[in-house]
């Protein structure tokens, strides 16, 4: 089974971390492996990539203009030749057996897609107020996400893979979702998972053995940025509900888990052992939950929200 790993980048400011991501892919223990590097419309970055990785990567491509992460990833899959296409963010690094452990699932099951664990790699000290329950805000697997081997709609974009033909058959990533310029519509993995479910009747298998470390820089620990992120997550969830009204969703399950299990557990712990960080994390849970809800409601009352997302 040949695996193509696609790594996309767009900015010289991210080049050092992008290089670390690529090096971690080149250091994989699995063969046969194809490395596909996509630059999103930045000739200067492409020249640097060509100089540094032209002899070690298999496919290099530069978009004619900035098209966004969803377009770039789908383009990478189109240029690839593997049976499986795997994606890792340009600010993440993979364990050496990452691809091998993804392949183990494909070979031992009839999985159409497989995603793995994403662990936090804080580049500064983790903020005391940050609750583990909201790791999903920064693209890291939160407690209770899924059991090993469990089927889910999708995992996080830093550690996700598909049978390439199936991925392309359902259209790949929607270029109207994912970060592009100042557009903040998120959840570009969800539509692919929904379309795969409709086409093949099966979801993505989560494996905790395939591990990627996602770098979390200072700004991802800023309370204001996290509120902003929460708002746009809520907005994006509403857009997904409008685009795919009959698709399965776990928003209710997550909220129930948060409010009936995690918050009571934290309250009991805080009563037994009062701490400033414990109180701050409860406050952050309330603030982030409210921001998600506000974003969702804002999308509900905004005219033409889907048309604006597609603009």
C-alpha cells in the first residue's frame, strides 16, 4: 500500500516549522512513501522549498495564487499517486511510525479513512486558565474524543488520511471552507466525512497509535484569540448544519458530556481543593461555550450566511 503525505504551506514566516514538519515526514519508517509539498501561491517560498527539498520530496507544486488550505490539500491529493493520502499541518511533527500505524488500520479493517491522535506541543507555557476540554479549539484531541478503533465522522486536520480515490470521488475538501485570507470558516474536514458517510456508509476510524504533535504558539494561548476562535467555530457549525441538515453531528453529545460530566467533576474538585487555576478554567469553559453559542446564533440571524461563506 503506497501512502502519499501532503504538506501545505503559504508563508515564509512559517517556513521553519514547515521544514520540521517535512523532515518528520521524510523520517517515516514506512515504505513506499510519497512526499507531496504544496505552496499556496508564494513563489519565494516555493523557491526555498525547491532548494531545500527538491531532491528528497517526490512532488512539488505552487498554486498560481493563494487559494486556501482546502484547495491546496485537494490539489496535493490530485497530484499524488498513493493508495492512501495523509495530511499533516505545516506546524506539526509526526512520530516516526505515524504512517505505519495508519496503514496498520487500513490493512486490518475495511476503513475508508483513518485519523490519529494529535497531542499538544506548547511552544510557551500552557496558560493556567486553559481547560483540556477545549483542546479541540486549537486542533488537539481533547479528553473523551473517541476510543481507540472507534468510528467517528472525522478527526483533526493535523492527523487525517483517506483512501485517495474515495477522497477525490467525493470532491476532496470544499475550497469555501478552511482558512483563506481573512475568511474564518472552519471545519473543512467535516464535509468530507459527511460525504464519505453518504457515499460509502462508513466513517473514519480513530487510532491512538498514530501520533502527531501540534505546535501551539503564544497566540493560541491568548484568551482573546480563543474567544474569537470559539465564536467562529460556532458560526462554522451553523453553516455546516445549513449545508448538511441531515448529517450526523456530535454537538449535543459533546455539550452533554461537558455539562453533565466535566463541569460537575471540576466543581467537586474545586470545592475539595480550591485553586485559582481551577476557578479560571471553569470560567474559561463558560466563556468559550458562550462564544460558540453566540457564533452559532449570529450565523442563524445573518441573512445569506451560506452565500457569504461561498463568496
